[in-house]
């Protein structure tokens, strides 16, 4: 049994119109999904790597701590209701 020889396929030459349509379709594909970046091999948790998570945590923690200290310094005590002041006068 002889195997038939494979004839090489002849690529048809693309015209300028086909080139333009191909380029425009690639541009549209890029507009639809612009982030075709390679995946980060160091990103194990979601889309962030450890230094980014650590920085975000420390930034949030320090901000909340400073706001907490500011609230404690501005605290002037609980307001006393009129009902309790009336009871003390009697």
C-alpha cells in the first residue's frame, strides 16, 4: 500500500482589503478585552501578590488606627439626658 504524496497547500495572497479587515478585527478584539497580560507567576491569592497585599493591609490598618486615635481625642463624654438631670434635682 503506497501512501499518496501530500501536496503542499498554497496560501492565497491576502489583499489590502483583507489586511485592513484583519487589523480592524484585531483592534476591536483589543478594545473588547484590553488586558491580555501574561499571568503573574507570583500571584497565588486572587490577582495580587504578597507585597501588594501586605501594603494594602498596612495602609488600611494605619489609616483606621489614626482615625481611631483622633476620635478618642475628640470624645467629650456621653451626653446626659434631661431625664437623668431631673432625677438628680428631686
